[in-house]
C-alpha cells in the first residue's frame, strides 16, 4: 500500500474564471506533469475525489450561502444554454462558470475523502490536488478565488464526524487565510497557525485575537530563513502544546520567490523543511495523520517543483 494519497478529479480542471486569470486549470496540469516527470507520481496512491455532501459543507458554511451559490450556478447554466454570459462575477477577482459548482464539490470532497482514508488507516497522509482553492472562503462569503473552505470543512468534519478532540490547521500560503480564521476563530478544538505577507490581500490581514489563532504577518521580501525561525520559535511550541490528533495543511505555494502574485522569498527547500517539521509534530501527536490541500501557487514551474518537494517529504521519497 502506498501510504500517501493523491486526491484529484477531472472536474477541477473545468472551473475557469476567464482568459489570463492566474487561478487556471493549467495549475493542476503543471503539478501532474512535474510529478510524472520526477517519478513521485509512482509512489502515490491516486484516488478520485467524490462530490461532497451539502450537510458536510454546512459544518463550516451558512446554509443560505450554500443555497445562493447553487442558485447562481443553476441560473448561469440556464443562461449558457440560452446563449448568454458564460461567467458570473462574484467579486473583482472571482468568477463562476457553469462547471464551478461541481469543481468546488469535488475539491471539498477530496479533503473529506482524504480525511476518511487517513482516519481509517488506509493512508498515512494525503495531498489534494484540487481547485478552486478555499482558504479565503468565509462562513457566508465567497472571495479571493475561493468558494467553499475545504480545509476548514475537513477540520470540522474530523471533529464532528470522527470524534476527534483536537486538530490543527497549518496555512503557509502567501495570503492570510481570512476565511479559515472567520470559520474557526474561538473554536479551541482547532489551532490555526499561519504566516502571510502583510500588508497585502486581503486588506487588514488577521482581524481576530482569538486564543486559538497564531497568525504571523511578515513584510514583503521576507526570505525562507526568517520564516523558518518563526516556525521554530512560534508555530512549533503552540502545536506541541495543542497536541493535535490530526493536522490539516492549507498548502499555498505562492510565497515562492518566483511567484508574481506575492513578494516573499521561499524556495522549494523551505517548503520541504516546513513539511518535515509538520510531519514531526504529526508523528508525535497525530498518529502521523496529515491531510494537505492545494491553495495558491501561480508560477506554474515553481508550483510543480514546490508540490514535488512537499510530497517527497510526505511520502518519504
């Protein structure tokens, strides 16, 4: 049995937000191509992402918000059939097409299926190569390329459906996971640790001083050595104290120095190092259980290399 799962689905390629948008289907192709070329794909257990159920999505999102996205999808599909607009704009950066709804359900479904498989002992850990991303999606608002918050839903799912007492969310995207903060702030069962470029999108950065949040703003052009120091001095003591029974990763790779959507200076070795430190915590406290889900990463070459580095550590190759 391959101990590291790789969850994805063709539906995640069908969501697109218009020509030239950085959050594009080619992101998943770049990951697939890199993993095939370097041989890492051979050691992963590839699984198809199912469609998430709405009852599970309601663990983290407001029912009326979910219904509104479904309604927008139905209306858009009718318009497309009638020869009308092919996209519905949610905000200046975020749009839906007729395939977005299914892609979002697959992306959340990947995180939930990965959680089930890891909890069952079928896999030691898993990576979800999915899009659209999720960590900007708030309880009742889609924004920042995101519609449903896959990692926040999965964390709540592990607690409510699998009976865990404590979980952690680690977010190393260049942007603050404001949606995750909105959903988990004040829930002492969930520890969220992150770093993010600040000031940057979303405006304001972290807005909560809840005790279960460790959100670390860093200035533009911060390099990997400084990030490693923060992980060692701030993240790890909090993770050790929390003793999570499972760890979820919002794996954004747009803090890479080659990524034009951010101005931080991480490289592949930094992602490997961070993943290794997370894995050590999981070994001590979580029965090795980790579920990682793709967030940002928009330079296609850097994305492919960074995911490779992340997965090499998860899979011990």
